[in-house]
C-alpha cells in the first residue's frame, strides 16, 4: 500500500490528459495548504488516498468545501483531479513546499471532473 497526495488543480488539462499541465492546487481564496479536516485549506486539498500494490485506488469521498457547480467560486467541474507520488503532509511539517503542495511530489495520474 502507498499513501499518495490527492488534489484538485486549478487549470484544465485538455483532452490529452497532460498531467504536467493543470496549474497549482485549486485555491480561489489564496490560503495556505491543508487537509480536508483543517479549518483553512485550498479548496482543492483532498488529503491522501491509499493505493494498493496493483496501483489501484478506490475512493469514496464527501467534502463540504468543493462545489459541483452550485457555488461559482468553489466550482470544480472541468478541473483536473491529480494523484501525486508522495504522501501529502497537509502543511503540518513546515518544511520544503509544505505550505503550497504538502510536499506531495510529482503528478503521476490525472483526470478531469465532469458533470454527470
């Protein structure tokens, strides 16, 4: 098992799913990085996911900050969901890029959030 950073980023990645595109974490309020349980965090900060030895992750999530089109400022439809190659420290270490990325490392997988 691996614990990997899981975030919504700020810029569309296009139809070719270019994970190096996507901009920074979705942060419309310009606050520090955090975890879903923290009182302050980027809207796109979704914490970590567990990935099994086969590289599969099963995610069921509930979040009270992101919006699926109901709130224009926090709307994530059309934005990319990224999985990083390291564990997100949630801005709790204060080292390196902790306050912007959680030191989650490079992006290894991505997809676009679509409206159903």
